[in-house]
């Protein structure tokens, strides 16, 4: 049986990676993480082939040309991110459900491509004020970056109504349980 596709999109700082890590630890969901390709440099602690496939921008453009991507976006100016066709096959052909951490535009593109085989989930911060506090609390970004991310978040939240499911991340345990339950229903009940 072929696996299904779970799309998780959220503004930066909403807690998407934490939620995905928790979901990946639930064996009954049978999730496989979609390792994207990116032309950004690895952050400390990131490993090539685990968080991302880190490639140069030149290589990224070459792979766009040969049709290796299911979707790709220039998420930040000069920095590409994309889902490789080979990655979807690697996970789904093994019967696992592919979970994607992907930006809002990419998420909607994938939903359009896979239709009823994909569940698109939008994770929302409780408010822009909370998001701002979280971004500042991380202590990793400059003031300029924080303001840019906040502006982008407001824009991204405007796409939330186009997703199959919206979950406000005000309590991590509840958020993980709500999403896990939606994935269980989607992967076990929907015929394909
Ligand atoms: P980061 O650099 O913080 O890891 O990711 C930046 C943004 O790129 C996040 O919103 C993440 O969801 C998005 N992203 C990661 N992989 C992909 C991908 O394959 N395609 C698209 N469209 N966005 C991605």
C-alpha cells in the first residue's frame, strides 16, 4: 500500500519542528520525514541527509532543470528549498506516510498536486504577539530578521483558510494530540 502525504506548514517560530519531532515518535502513525533539499548552509548540529540535503544553489538550479523536484520555492531571497521526487518515493513506496515541513506556498502546491491523498495542516501561533515573544526568546535572530519573519508570518496566516485543518499551538501536548488524531483518521479511514 502506498503511503499518504501529511503537509505541515506554519510561520517561523510557531513550533513546527517540535511538533513534527513529537509526531515522528508515535509509531502507529507510520510517518517518514520528507528530507528537503536546500541551498542554505547547515546550522550547527544539522547533518546532511538528516534535516536536509544541503546542496549549492547551482546544483539546486540544475536539479530544477532536470525535473527532480515535486515542488520548490525561493523561501528567502537567494535561498531555495524543495521536495525531491525521489524523497516522496523513498517514503511512500515503503508504505509510510510522508510528513513534510514546508512553507505555506509549497504546502498549498503539494495539496493541489496530490489532492485527496494529502492532508494539509496549518499550525498557527496563538497571536502575532506570542509569536514575537517566541522569536525574541529564541535569541538566535537579529532585530531585522525578527521583523522580517513577523511580516512574513502575517502574510502566511492569510493563507490559513485554504488548508484542510488549522490548529492553534497554544499548548504543545494538545496540539500534538489533535494533529496525531487527525492523521490517524486520515490515514486509516480515507479510501484511496
Ligand atoms: P529553515 O531554514 O528554518 O529550516 O526553513 C525555512 C522555511 O523553509 C520553513 O518554513 C520550512 O518549512 C520551509 N521549507 C523547508 N523545506 C521546504 C521544501 O522542501 N519546500 C518548501 N516550499 N519549503 C520548505
